[in-house]
């Protein structure tokens, strides 16, 4: 799960914001405003936590910490880059055009997790944008839903139509056959 937090100065000690990105509770990425004095950067860098659970310990009368949902292109890009670094182990350098294309696309922690766990080999922002409908579908209906490798009568009753047919095909692929038992009931064995 990817979450973003901003740290802003309440007393204008520095202009802009610091953006901290956490994935599964671990700090994976930071962005700072330009123009910080070396002593300001050293102080801030030494005070932000490596664990998300300690993020609000940074808050003070001078610093405001806020959890944000990515709505701007900059925040969406930061969230994507944090997830990329977590899942791929390296920093992602987005292109200008990729960033611009993120303007109309939803970026959430859940969608990023599904995208990066999908088994693709191309994890670019462009590919995320191209596959957003499949990713949303996987979020809604389950990604790679698997049927049990054995016959489960209750599970079978819960299915209908195409899902039921797919389950029967799956059982056949596992070598099971459908048989009639006493009373006219059908079972798989």
C-alpha cells in the first residue's frame, strides 16, 4: 500500500513542501523543495521517520504533516515512482509526456499494487495508462481468480453461467469426470 504525506512549514521557514512516500509502512521516496539552506535540509532530513507509523511525530507548531490523496499530476507521479521503487528496486525516471498523460488517469494504492503484481514486464507510466481499464477490472472482479483443483459442491452451487462453465473446464483439465450417483445427483471424481 502506497501512501503520500506532505510536510509544510507553518511559519514560512522554507517555501514549498516535502513529499514523503511510504510503501507498506516503509519510507521509499522523498521530494524536497528547491532552495533549502544546507542546515534546513540537514535538520529536516534527520527528523523524518523511516516508518509510516511515526510520521506524525514530525508535526510541531512549525511543521504541518498531512496525508494526501494523489489528485495533481505531481502527486500521481510521486505515488507511481514510489510504488515502482518498492516493486522493482530502482528509481523510475518518468518522461514529460508520461507525466502529462497522467492528468486524466486515476492513481490509487490499490490500482498500483494490482498493476505491479500483474506479471507484466513493462512497468512504465505509459503502460499503466494503457492498461488502466484492465487494472480497474482486476480490482473490481479479482485478479487471476483461481478455481479450486478439486470438486467442491458448495463452491459449484455459488457459480452461474460462464463462471460455472469455466469451473467445469478447470475440473476436466485436472482429470476429473462427471458421474451420476444414486438419486440422479451428479458429482465429479
